[in-house]
């Protein structure tokens, strides 16, 4: 039985762009951070655009907006730390 040479290994192209491999991950964290920021502004303003917001709406708008704003900053920090670590 004649032994033949093993087939050549396939060459894989991971990314054809100039961006490093960690950049798409950072960009997805940045996108999530921007979405959270937009949600925070929408929550705060949606209760303010009515003619007369109720007391419960007034009491809930700012804390919810601050929660989403802080989550936006946490997402931005997580993406930046991941980018700098890799």
C-alpha cells in the first residue's frame, strides 16, 4: 500500500479589514452603550412630554433614567477595559 502525502491544511482568513480583532468587540460594546444612553434619555423625556405628568411618573422617570445612564457607562467601561486588555 502506497502512502500519499497528507492534504494541505486550509488557510483561513479571519478578517480582511484593517481593524484589529478586538475592535469589533469594542464597537459592539460601544453600540450597546449608545443604545442604553438613548433609552435613558427616552425614559426621562417621555414622562416630561405630556401636558401634565402624574406624580408616579415624575418620581419614576429620573431614577430609571439614571439607572440606564449608569448601565451605559458600565457597558462603555467594560468594552474599553476589554479593548485595552487584548
